[in-house]
C-alpha cells in the first residue's frame, strides 16, 4: 500500500468521524426514529474501524514488522512494538470484535448497543486514529 492510498482512507475516516459526531448528538428516540441514522452509524463505524486496520497494516508494513495473521494481530503487534499503548489492548480488541459483528452477524446488533457505542465509545476510535496519524507522520512511514 502506498502513502497516497492510505491518505485516501484517512480522508474517509475524517469524514466518518464528522458524520458520526453529528449522529452522536441525537438522543436515543431521535436516533432510532429514522432507519437512516442506524444504517449510517453502522456503515460509518464499520468503515472507520476498517480504516484503522488499514492504517495499522500500512504502519506494520512500512516499518518492516511481522505480518499480522488476524485483524486483532494488527493491534497486538503495534502494542508489542511500543507504537500503541498496551493498556488499551482490551479496547482495541473490542473495537475489532464490533466490526466483525457488523460484518458477520449484522442481523443481531440491537440499536441500544449501537447507540451506546456511538455515544460512549466513539472517542476510542478518535484516539486510536490520532495515535496512528502520529506514527505515520513522525516515523516517516
């Protein structure tokens, strides 16, 4: 993956965060009253998490680190090598698990869980994104 490829994905994540932040301001009743809010949140969370994985894979490849076998390995490798915080590993794994739920068991995601993640955990995606941006910018990947 080239740096220009990752930049276009970063642009997607920036746009996603902006739109998710808008949805985040809605109360539960307003959020669930329109299926487009739910569909948008699901899609934007899924693609946001995928961008984080793509960024992680780009960093790993650029730095010549061990190739991950699974999505969770992306975060494990970056933590082990000191690029991401080890104490956040549980959060990273939960984010990957949520993406997998959206992709594979999409018919079993209730709106209360989705709304809770949107309102209470979007900051985790923003934080990981900032950490990875710093790695890319500072390590000249």
